[in-house]
C-alpha cells in the first residue's frame, strides 16, 4: 500500500525539505523523474521562489507535478496540452486561494522571508509547523486528486 501524497509530503517537509520540494517529490507521476531529481528541481521554489514571498512553494510543487504528468501530451500536441495544463493549474490555484485566502507566501505567512528579520519572525512563530505543513498537505492532496482524474 502506498502512502497518500499528503502524508508523504508532510514527511518530506518534516525532514527539512522546503514546501515545493516536499509536494513535488510526493506527487510526481510514477515512471517520471526520480525523487532525487524532483527534490533538486523544486529546490529554488521554496518560500515563494527563493524566499521572495511570491507564489507559495507548496502550490508551485503541485503545479510542477501537473506539468510533469503532461509530458506525453506536450510532446504530442504542445498547444492543446498547454491549454489543458493551464486549465488544471488554474483550478488548483483557485482551490488553494479559496481555501487559504491567497496564493502568495508573504500574505499567507505575514513574513518577509528574504530578510533576516522576516526569517527570524517566521522561525520564532512556529508557522513552518502550524501553517506551512498544512499548506503542503493541502497542495499535495489537491495535486494527487488532479493527477488521478487524468
């Protein structure tokens, strides 16, 4: 029996991988990239793209998984596949926004992770555990559902 994507993503996150790495590694399609490759590719996207507070890394990891799952379709018909990926991605992003009020890391956390002060506030607040682990689980679950529907 395989571990559900949300649980696997939370496990990776607890092992100090970032949000994007945890979701992408947990949700990537079977037979695609290895876990190590997914962890490496998603590394720059944590903290809203290199701790810049942009799009939440958990959501980015989920979107990367949708993109990887589209490999064959993109090879066959790039324009049609891109349109389908955009549609699934927009739905996922909207469900994330509806559930959490934003898709931006800096709005979700209230911290500027690209400053010493903001990173210190984030670390002292316990948000990694109280908020971000929940965002990781949510994004992984939504990505897994979207991939299962394909």
